[in-house]
């Protein structure tokens, strides 16, 4: 039986055409696939509007510049493509990605000259995704500190959103084996970096700290820093150790795909009476309230 609306499961923009997500394909020879030579960004749509789209486009442009990539689309064109992906999907709440791959080398092209490859731009919209499921967020996520170290920042720049997830996937297996919901990774000096797809915050005596190394400079992270300042909570971008996490009053994670996600356990430590803490909860409430503020919104239907 044919699907009456194949676009409803998601819509992609590939090679200049809009297709149902099930039909979206890239070449097996694209360096984005075979060499993880790719950058991307993800913005969410909530109740028919993109949240902080300009900030995501800024980061996407910085990431492409950092990887020496170029595409034939400016910000206005990218915005139009993202809007069309969402419109064709008919989604009020969506996970929307923009992706640039290195591309496919032409026959006979020297493999040591990536600058010669024509870069490819793709985009897609999917139904809303939560990195940590809503029921887990409600009780507070259970995290572990992984033994797998984060890829060194001088090897892979974590501020450029990328697909180098070997270390993050190993950490996810560690969490699964431990019966936890997810993991946080340290760098080789023992400092906290980030988790698989999310930034981390720790609260000590009302002070909020997020790591200063080995982590993506998340748009949700930036939003939470702004919220904490508005609420009067001292907030810092600084060093955190595993012991700092275990001694925290509260911990929460942040990501575009889920927002502000409270944590109630880290390793064997139980936080805030094993439920989301008051600061985490307040920050989460304000975060979603900001989705009603026009200054952050770009409607899907202009």
C-alpha cells in the first residue's frame, strides 16, 4: 500500500530537488560519508516558527569557513530551502538540519587536493526529536562519566559541528552497559567537555557553570547563559571535573533537540532528591517561554 503523503515523515533537499526523506540519498563516494568531511547545523521549529534561526545560520557559516567549504546558496536561499522542507512536511514542530559535505572528487582528481572538490549542500526536516526522551527528562536523566576521552580539540575542532562521533558512540555504549540514560565525556586532562549531542551545566550554591573546552558552542547553551543572567544566577564558562559534577546540587543538559533537560543522577551520585532541581526547572520554564518572544522567531510561513 502506497504512503498517501510520503513527505509527512520528513522532507529533504538533495541535489537541488525536494524529496521524501525516505528517498534522500548521497553518493557512497562523497567525502562527507567516507571521511566524515562534513559540517551541519540543526535548528528546531516550534509551533510553526524557527527558534534563533539567525544564530544557527551564523554558526553554520563559521563552520563552513573553518572547513574551507563553499556552497552556491546565501543565507536567504538557505532560509527558503529550510522553510520549504518544513512546509512540505506539514510539521508544526520539527528538527531541521542543514548539511554541507565535501562532495565527490571528479574522475582523475588528485585525492590530496580537497580544495578542488565541489561541495554539496543538503537539508531536511523531520518530526520533532528529543535527545533525551520527555519521560526521562521529567524524572531527571541518569548520566555516567564515560571512561572514553573526548577527541582532542586540536585534532577535531568541537566548535565546528561535525560527524566525528566515534568517541561519543563509545560513550553511549558505556551508558547503555551501565543502565544509564546517557554519558558525559572528559578530555585527556580530566575536564568535562560535553555529551553526545548536548552541552552540560552544573549548579553549585546557586552558581551555574558550563565547560570551557571540548564542546560545541551550542545555541541552546547560549540561550541558557542569557536566561541565567536574567534570573540573577551567576553563570560562568569555566573548568569542571568529574568530581565537580558528582558534588553538584543540580545538573542539566542543553540541546536544540530537546531544550533544557534536567539530570537527577551522575554515576552513583543522586542530585536534588533524585528529581529535577529548582534552578533546572526554572531555567527550563523560561527557555520555553522565550519561544513566544518574536525577537527569537522566524515563522515558517513568512
